C-alpha cells in the first residue's frame, strides 16, 4: 500500500523540471555616457594639482623664502641708511613728540646735533686725507725698505756673504708675489660665489625677522606656537588694534614705537609689560579690544590679561605662553603637608597660584566672603578649601548650611556645630533659623564687656541663591526668601554683615549665576572678599565683584566655562594684589573629597569632640539641662562660652539671649556649677550627666 507524503515545508530552490519553459530576462541597452571633453578633464586635473596641499605648501615655501631674501635686503639697507644718516634720531624725536615727552625729544635732538657735527668733522678730514695718505705710504715704504736692508746687513755680517744683504728684501718681494697669485686664483670663484653668499646673508636676516606675509609663514609661526613676545610684536599688535589715534601715533614714531613699552619681564607662565599710551588714546579703548589684541599677539583671548596700574595713561599686559594656562597647577599644601596648621588671626589660607606663578594666599581674618560663578565651575571646592584650612585652627566654630545637599560638605560632620544639608524649603527654613541663631550669638557678644575676645564663628551657606529664592513664609506671613525688609534670611545676613565682623561672627556664601533676585545688592556689597569664577556677562561680573574691580580690568565673564574651572578673579584686601590693580586672577588648588576627609580628620583630632546638629529644634518646649548635655557631646569639658554658642545655634529662640549668668543659674540648680580649668570656666560633662541622672531618679521616686 503506497502512501502520499505531503511536504509541509516548501523548498526554497525547487529543482526546475526539464520541461519547464525557460525565462529570459531582457535588459535594455544602457546608453553610452556622454564623453567628457578633453579640455574639461585637463582643467579638472590642473585644478586638483593646483589646490593640492603639497602644492600649497610648496608655493608658500617658495614665496616665503623669496620674500625673506627681498625683505632682508630692505632691512639691511635700512640699517645701513640708519648708520650713515640721522634718520634714527629723527624717528626718536617724532616718537617722543607723539608721546608728549618733550624732555626726551630735546635729548634726542641734542644727540642728532652731535652726530651731525661728528659727521661734518669726518668729511672735512677727507679733504686732507689723500695727501696725508700719500705721505704715510711713502714714509711707511721707505722705513720698511730700510728695516729690510738693515736686517740684510746684519745677516751678511753674520754669514760673511755680501749677497745676504738683499735676502730679506727679495723674500718680501716673493711673499707679495705669492699673495698676488693667490688673489688671482681665488678672485674668479669669489666673484661667482660672492653674490650667492650675499643673498644667503640677506635671507638669514629676513628669516630671523619673519619678513614675509602671515599666509606664507610656517604653521607653527602662524599659530603662535613658541612665538616669543618681543617689543616689535607688541607694537605691531597695538598698531593693528583698530584705534586710529594709536595707529597714527605709532606711524609717526616709525620703528621707535617700542618707546611706549616698559621692560618685558618674565611673569610666571608668561610675560608682563607696561604700555604708556600716546596722547589721545584712553585705556578703555585698549581694554575693550582684548580679543583683537590677543589675536594680534598670536594668543587666545583667555591668554591675555589687561589691567590698569597706578601710572596715568598706562595699561599692563600679561601675556601667557601658548597653552600654559591649560596646564594644571600643583596640589594644595593642605594635602602634601600633614603638619600644617592654621591661624585665623595671623595666617593666610593657601588657595592657589596667581598668573605669575606665585603662591596666592588669602587672609580670612574678620572678612565676610562671597564666591559666585556659573554652575559646575568649582565654586564649592574653592569655598571648601578655605574652610578646610581654617578648620585646622581649633578655636574656629562652624555653622554650615549646604542647600545643594549632595554630600559636598559631609566631611564636616563632627567638626561643625551645625550642618544642614538639603535643597528643599524645609532645609531653607532650617538654614535661616541657623543664621538667625548666629545673629543672636552676635548680639550676645556685642553686649559683653569691652575687651572680651570671642572665638571666630563662621556661618557658611553654600548655594545661597536657593535661600534667596525660597517662596516659603512663616506663621506671621514673613517670607524666608526675597530681599525685602521682612525677608528673614536676607535680614539675618544683613545684620551679620553690619556688625558681625567686630565680634568675629563672619558670613561666607557661595552662589550660582548671580542676578539681582538671587543675590541682592546689599548682600553682595556687604562682603569684604568677593571672588568670581566664569560668568556669562559683564553685568554679572559687576554684580559679583563691583564696578571698581571691573573698570580696573577684572573680567570673570571672559573666563572659559568648563575650561577655566577653578580659576577665580578675586577683589579683596586680604590677598596680595599688584600695586595699582583692583583684582587678581587666582588658579585654585583642587582638593577632592578623599583628601578633604583626611584634612577634616586631622582637624577633628585637634578638638575635644563636637556634636554636630543636623536640624534646628524649633519646638517651644525645651529642657535646658538636657540641651546642655547634648551640646557638650562626648567632650569631657567644654568652655562656658562655647556651650552658650552651641545652645544659641541649637535653639535661638530659647537660648539666643542667654548670658553666663543664665547658664550658671541652671547648672547651680542641679549641682553642676561651672568650674575653672586652666584658668577658664568650663562645664563638666560628668557633672551634667550626673545631674540628669539624679533628676530622673527624683522624678521616678516622686512618681512612685
């Protein structure tokens, strides 16, 4: 019995039966492409060859070396003309007159008169020189012959040969004949090679002076790589700046335009030169053309800084070596020196380097601080490095609010008395009450007896723009943010700015992207030290540093966001600024989180132990004795004034107005009175804990 097999899968290429018809595919003929004319193909080939990079390079090289020779001849001719005439002196006179320096003009005119008198004297001498020369030749020849004959006589007497009398004379004649033959042999080749040697000398002169158009120069010279800053380059850059009065003055000065320049000195990773501008040219005209000046000097804009020194009508140019500002600076001394300590009153924080390569250190003594800039430019790291240095002074206390809340300040847990971290409105409220607690402590210090010395209290708020922009209001409808008279954070900061410095209560703030809304004018102008990273506009630069600093050349808006991360423009009397300048540019050291933790560990080892509060207790009910125990923490004893400060930070409403008498009263009531230790009044942790235990026992007994 046969079975029919049914295939469920159809073969993809089934065999074609022999009887199947053959399918033929008919492909239409493709018409022949239109022939390209010979002249078109030739033109394309010529264009390809002419525009090839090798051809361009060869053409530039040919033009460059030809112009080196031609312009080298012009330079040599100009030098020869200057040496033979008084044109150099005349140019100097015109330059001095154009610069308004009449005293120098008179001096050069006097030199010109002396040069002309000496030249006239030489020309008068030429009238008598032929006769004098003939006499000199005759006398010299006679004396020479006489000497040779006398020498021959001596030889004849010595040898007994009379013929030796003429031997020296004949030897001299033979030597002269030999010189003539040598000249005859060399003269022909010298006439052939001489012009080539002269052209080579002229080419060398032109090459050293780069005497060719910019398009023909080598790539490294066109791009300014390794190009030194010379007086001629500076003068040319100023001449081509686009200031008509400056260009005309330099044109009248000729090559003596370098008389405007002071000495070019090495300054860190660049050079520095003072330029005295001619009459009719203001310093602002040069400042406003910083980019064009930098490009004329074959530099990028960020590699040229223009400041105004004390001398009138003078600008100071600092020009970096190409690419030098993109190289990182070394690590912070805080990281490399484990033995470093801090002194709030007399020391300076090692912050970084200035553009000259010198160490830039900042004094923090009784100076409110403001650091601003665009986001992600290194603001927190720059602010934190100052706090890290100051933490190595065991007398310094910190109240910190981080309104970013990503852990940038977490290493200060156990070091700061208060550390609030977070970006919400609730965190802003907590930070505001922390600052208000500092105001209460400031008022307590102000009411202390005259001459009382208080430990420094640093109230630090990072991302302060979050506080100024907070829309939350309290129970009395007073806003926490804003810049009005009833704005709580704004008014607390203003009070510290007004009076805190006198009692060592200082306000440090870091903000982003400043505007009048998120950084009110009265707050930013209350800071003694103002620093700015890269900003977007000049108006923001004026907000950050003030009009005086910007008018004096400060330009954080010209820093490159992202590329100049960590570079600050600082206006402060706490840092060394060159005379006549209103600001200084600092490249700050970068201290990462791990290094920061190591530094704070060293700072914690200097202290007895600090219990960090992470929130402000705003409850009405409070327990003074329990709060005293809480602020003492793990320390065996704490100075009474430190206990008062910590209580005020913990609950400003309850303890902001406390004095030593209030503290002593509470402790006396529980037999835990303060006592003296090493000459200062301290509160003992054991006594306070024992008082708490006794009170609890008494409460338990009364309940039974």
